[in-house]
């Protein structure tokens, strides 16, 4: 029987640093919870603020309220970081239908049709600009993956990420995802499709990795089509402040042969 999740109890609490108006840092208490549908207006408000502040509007695919609402229990769940009544961050998880060509990323990755009902998506993550730098997205991703595992209904987790969203690429790779495809999604936007198999993490050959400049999409597409996977992104601190995408290197690796390969 499918397990359910509780929106009643916090799943983590603690203290984070928030930038204040005088550019100093203030300690604030927070809780991470699974949000119930009453949070929809606050989620939409935070999404709007994030969109207004994006350096590159192409990096985030906005959700209308009716689609966001589907994540709040019926077809997924949303983790929220709350400080009192303020929503500081959210991460949503979606359980797409097997024939949903937009959101079932197993279709993009050419999974056999029998496992398309086992795919979950990490859909959208937003952290209020005043709270960035607390690794909140990483923390929420790890809880999201743990909860998906505990629910026991999905074995594969996928997500899309823009090649220009190097913060989020780094976070997804650190959370166990592998870049498997470079494609156009959402009406022509360039996206990596990332994946992790919850039961069978991939391992990679040591000593055979190849770095490719983040903006060399032709080379990356060629590598991904020839059995290489994107596994690491190197961004120097200097580049993170003023994005010089051409200085960033995406590392490609080859999967280790399974032990029982004949
Ligand atoms: C991606 C995102 C959720 C990461 O937030 P986060 O969890 O706070 O990130 P981290 O704590 O891992 O940040 C690591 C470093 O990168 C910086 N950073 C993270 N996101 C940043 C951003 N969008 N702009 C500038 N710097 C950013 C942090 O300040 C921190 O710097 P520091 O090491 O000097 O302290 C956040 O950037 C965000 O909300 N972006 C807009 C929405 C988005 O693009 N979502 C993904 C697509 S759905």
C-alpha cells in the first residue's frame, strides 16, 4: 500500500543566515515542512519575486497557479522552508503521468514504457535571494529524494536544468544526479536532463574523464550521444560572482562496466 506523508510535523528545524537591509547577516529560525494547499498563494508570491530577480529569465520555467496546485498533494509534494509565516524557499516534486511528454522526463531519456510510471521529477526550486548561500536547495533536495524513496512508488528521479544555471547544476550533481541529455524543452529552451536511479547509483571509470567548456554545446551533445555522462562542474569563485560561462568546465565520465557484464 502507498505510504503517505504528513504536513503536520516539521521535518527539520534550525538556524540560517538571512541578509538584512544593511547588507549584514541576521540569524533566523527556520523549519522545513511538507506544505499543504493553503500555502499556494505564498508559493506563487515567492516564485514571482524570484522571476523578477533572475539574471537570465530563460533559466526558470514559471508555473501557473493551477499547475503549482497539482504538486500540493494530488500529484506530488512541495517542501517549504518557513520562518514563522514567511516562506523562504520551496522545492517541488511531481509524479508525472506515463504519457505526459512535457513532464515525464523518462520519455526524453527513452526509458522503456514499463518504467515510465516509476519516474518522479524534482520540478522547481526557489530560495529567497536574502537566504542564498545556506545550502537550502541541497538540504531540500536530499529530503525530497529520501521522501520519494520512503513512499516507495517511484524508482527514478529526473530534473531539467538550464546550462546557464550553474548554481543549480552544481547542486543537482552534488545530490547524486547525472547529466544524461542536452535537449530543448518548454517551447525551445536549452536544458540538461539529469537522472538518478534510486536503487542503482551509477559508478564511473576513474582516470578517463574529459572536461568540456560549459558553452560548447555541440561537443557536449556529441559526448552525451557517445556514452559519456556529465558528472561534475568546475566553477571558480571569481566566475560565480560574474558568470564567465566560457571559463566553466563540465566534466564528462564513462560508466564503469557492471560486474556481471559478459
Ligand atoms: C538555485 C538556487 C535554488 C540555489 O540556492 P541556495 O540553495 O541558496 O544555493 P547555495 O547555498 O548552494 O549557494 C552556493 C553559493 O552560490 C551563491 N548563489 C546561489 N544562487 C545564487 C544566485 N541565483 N545568484 C547569485 N549567487 C547565488 C550563494 O550565495 C553561495 O555563495 P557563497 O558560497 O559565496 O555563500 C537559487 O539560486 C535560486 O533560487 N535560483 C533561482 C531559481 C532557480 O533558478 N531555480 C532552479 C530552476 S527551477
